C-alpha cells in the first residue's frame, strides 16, 4: 500500500485505485507513477481480479504531470525517464487482463486526459472537463496525444492539442473519449452498474477478449481476423463458455467457474 495510491478490493474482484494528492489535483508525480505501476503489477498477478476502477480524491480526477517537480530537475535524461515511466503505466493498463474503468470528476488534463484515454472504459460526471493543455505553457502534449488520438477522431484530437481548450463531458462522450456521462450524484451508481455488468460475465471470456481487442487493433485486417479466429476457437473450448451456451439453451442463468 502506498500513501499516493489507496487500493481496496471487494469480494467480487473489484480493485479501486484512488489518486490521492487532492492538494495537487492528483498530479502524476514520480511517486504516484511508481505506486500506480506497482499496484497494476499486483493486480495483474491476481487471478481473482475482475475489474479495476481508477478515480481521484478531492476536486479533480488528475491534472497531469507535476510541473513543479518537472522544473526542479531540468536534465534531458530526467525527462526521458519521467515520460518513460508514465508510458509504462499507460501500457500496463492496456496489458492488464481485466477491464480498467476511469471514474472521472472535475478536470482531467494533459497526462490526466491521457490516463482516461488509456483506460478501457470511462464514466464521467457532467461536471468533468477534459483538455490536453500543455500547449498553454509551451509544451505540446506529445505523449497524451498517443492515447487521445486512439480514442477521438484525428482532427478533434489535433484541435485539442494545438488549442489547449477544454471540452465538457457531453462532448467527450460524443467524441468517444468517455462511454457514459452521469449527474454528479449518480456517478458512483453509474460506475457500480458498469462494474456489476462486467463481473456478471464469463471472466475467462473477458480476459481473452480484452487481450484480443487491443492486439487486433494494431494489425492489418486479415491478420486481425486470423488472430480473432484462433482466440474465438480457443474461447469455445472453455468450460465456462460451454456452461454459458448450455444455460442459454436451457433458459437458465449461467454459473461461472471461479479461477
């Protein structure tokens, strides 16, 4: 357990990671990135994990990198190490075998917006706002651009990157950055509903499916189909899939085998 990250696990295999620097708008300091990486590694090794929810304490989800910390060590190698560490966290989210949900309230800016884009799913409060605002201080948000441009159309992403302007939660949903927008008082209910829906499914299929989803996106169509065919065939051999199909045919709820 780290002071920067609060992690709790429920009986249903849900892990909650809370960015806990409310006085700094949950900026991604080196210690926060290290704690996130450690927690994600721990969850990856947990066969009972089903879903992860990342949220922020206080008024914001995440304001990006800690600019004061970045200014304190102006060495090129230090910046390379910082952005590499951030990339490792974003890649760990993609590699995690279970879905990761961003629970977004307040602002998600720069690397905070990148974090939303790196998550598999995102549920936002109506009060949430999103920006890749590094350009406002002379820094093009190059690493956030990677996640952002894989969520929203290219021209929308580039507009955000060169203007630094905020978009609201409804716009973020329209553009594909978030899945669901809820009233502030309903945000936790919306997240809980999404978690419950995922947890109710075949856990083996979810794990296979997430890995396949991300792998096929980076491949030419024919290779993507070849990979998907093999994964789907292997999925059919799973005893949980056998149970799910039999339950459907017999008009009863499935009973999933636990890991």
